[in-house]
C-alpha cells in the first residue's frame, strides 16, 4: 500500500476510523432522540441518513483508495450526514 503517508493507506485508515466514529455518532443520535422523545418524519429521515452515511463512508474510502478519480463519491456520505445533522438540529431547536 505504500509508505505510512501514502494516499491509499490514509484512505484505508480513514475508512477504519469512520466506521467506528460514525457508529458512535449514530449511538449519540439514538440517545438524543430517546431522551428528548423526538418523533416525526424528519427524525426518521435523519435516522436513515445517518445509517446511510455510516455505511457509505467506509465504502467510499475503500473505492477512492483504489480509484482516486472517483473522489466525487464522497458527496454521498458527506451530504447524507450533513443533512441528517441539520434535520436533527432543526428538530431539537424546535423544542
């Protein structure tokens, strides 16, 4: 995979870290929804968005590690996570 600072190795590390880091974010989302008794369509959309981002981010890291020209794939997990975070913030701010 090259040296410690090679592009491929960095993306493999990023995929590994994002796999566990986004799982923790999903857990925090669950506790936020449970403690604040949030419910509704926007929360369900945010929930699925967090799940999609948690699955897509490590996969995108793996794909881009081997095909660097496909960097635009990162728009999918990043967009999903960003929209989910904003929807969650919107619902919590309404309280």
